[in-house]
C-alpha cells in the first residue's frame, strides 16, 4: 500500500522534532490478536468477562478481533508503509503461560519471536509491554490482583518473556495503566473481572505496583542493558470552580488517578492525603516492609498515556460529563464516589472524552517540575471518531488528524520548554476491540472491516506517515 502525501501546502511555520525522536504506534494483544483457542493459549479474564451477559456492548468478544495472530506480517508491512520507527505491543500472558505460572507454552512465545523478527526485518524497533489487562483466569480464580501472590507470578512471567526476547527487544514496559486494571476491574466492574469491591481494588492497585517493581528487578538481574519503564495513564485535573468542595474534588481525583502511581514509582511512597482519603477502606496492612523500595526500582524511562482532561466538582448534583461507562457499572473512584465529572464545554471524541491538548502540556511539565528527571515517552495518544467509508473507498478523518496534530504541537512545545520527551506512539495502529465498548468505537489510523478483515489506511495514517517522513509538522493540517 502506498502512502501518498496528504499534507496541504501552507505558510504555517513547521515544527521539527529532535533527531532520534521515536515515531510509533501502539496496540495491545487482547484487542487485536484473536485466535483465543489455538496453540495452547489459556483463558483470560477478558474471555470470561465477554461471555457474561451485559458486560460488553452488543455482546461482542475478541475471539477473532482483527486476526493479527494470523495477519501479523501484513500488519507489519502497514507499519513499514507508515514509516514507523517503533511499534509498541503487548504480549498475552495466557498465551505464554496458560494458567499464569509454570513452564511457558512454546507455541505462544514463538508467535512473539516471529513478530519481533518481522519488525526488525523492516527496521522497526519493538517496544514490548508485558501486561495489558489479560490476566490468566486461573490467577483470578486464585484471588486475582487483590492477592499478593499474583505480583510474584507476574515477576516470574516477566522473567520468562525477557529471557527469551531480550536479545532482540531493547525497550520494555511492565504494567499498562495500573489505574484501569485496579479500579475499572475491581471497583467499578466496567472492565474484567467485573468486580465491585472497593477494598479489593485498593489492594489490587498496590499489587499491580508491586508487580511492576518485582518485574523490573527480575529483568535487571537477567540483562542490565534492557531499557525498562512503567506505564501510567495521566489526566490534567481541573476543579469546576474555586469553591472548597471543588478544590478538594480535584485534589482527590488527582491523588487517585495520578499521584498514587507516580509517587510510588518515582518517589517510593504513596501520598499521605490519598491514604487518608482511603483509610476507611483499609488499614493498609497489605503494604509490607520493603514494598515501596521495590516499587520505586530505578527506571530508564516513564511511559505515559494521555487522552483528556477531567473537570470535577464536589458539590452535590454536579452535571455529569458525557464520558460515561458503556454498560452498567459502579464508580471507580473509591473513597470519592460523591465527586461529579463536569462537562467543560470542549469538543468531544466519539467516546465523549473532551479534547484538550493543553492538558498534555500541564502533565508533561508537571512530571519535569515535580519528579526526578527521567526520559518520557507518550505511549498512547489518540481519539475515536465515527469514521465513514467514502464512495471511493477512502476514509477521510480530519478530526483525528486535527487531534493528533494538536497534541504533537503540544509535545513540541513541551520539548522546547525543557521537558525530556523523546517519543510519541499514536493509539492505535488499527481499529480493534475496544474493551467494554466492543467494536463500536474506532481509534485506528488504519480502518479494519471486521467482516472481511481488510485494512485500509485512513487519511490520518497518510498524514502521520508524512509527518514521520519529514521529522515533524511542516504546516497546519486543513
């Protein structure tokens, strides 16, 4: 597939990114691979979740997804056509360890060896994420992330994968978005395993952080040259007003969403105010001696995912944002269930998420100002829109182009301001299974016809290829 330039000729000044800036795109195993019943793969919590009535919009599941397990060579060629210098993907824990522990499944691991070899043959750097939410069901049956032993099992899994692939994969991240895995999985029930147990969610959050630290230790012991990072999803948080209630709401949500994970990974301690907010749920005895030192194991980089801003209110009856859960679920905001999320009046994506690139600038500068120096990478950034296939078979998505361009301009401004930002990964490479939303929301640069599995580059893909080829933005998209 060719990638003709879609960039208009304008007089807008261009923005060049530094030499060596990483230009990538990202996916996750469960959302794209399919082949859930082949080559010895075990059952994941998402397989189980999708088979429960009312959990996923339309009753969708990822048994086939976009068939990446069989079509990975075609997909890597698409990456090469885009000019990607890096591809961030995750490995499926139940594909490699069907029951979450013990000897690895050779056929499952061989798939990732083939994928990595294919990427390297095109000069694309593989960035491997060890966990993107597909916990083996056997481990959930044994207690899941609220159980401390799951952290140890994850460290063993990380060591297994790292031992087999570290000779070809340099860049590693541990747990993708632990906030989601803990609080959407165990508090709101919006994500697998679908539990609504606030105290268990708090234990899960700590054990996900601990799993990260134990995995870092295990991989460092095997190959100290590997570049290892954690991955968090961050939001800019604004109070709806200057009132005391709204200011406290912003502090609370910032604490649970951002600081609980950042402070643990980069400072080795949980914020005292957050622990106070949660003291009615637990005495925190699950935090054992040495845990925080393990969690704060030195990192080579921090990966951050950014999509939107939260505007919050602690006042009763605050107007709720349109960004609601797709199915019936509880609140993920343990200890702060009273807080309302207010519509800030900004344009929104098809997910109902407000578009605000200025929030990304705030997040990046906060990391540079408030935390120890560390190289940063945007590991996910993108938007779902209601893509329409034109009469000529093309998919014109100017809203997505505008979204990505605005955020790349913000990335450039942050770099100019001294933020050590070294790469950007668009989410996502292709349309795929969007968790509890099923197949109804499309984030991809590449359109996927779910009936035929035909891939078609959207205009955003062509624009992004042009941006990569020129090493930056040559003019404002029209």
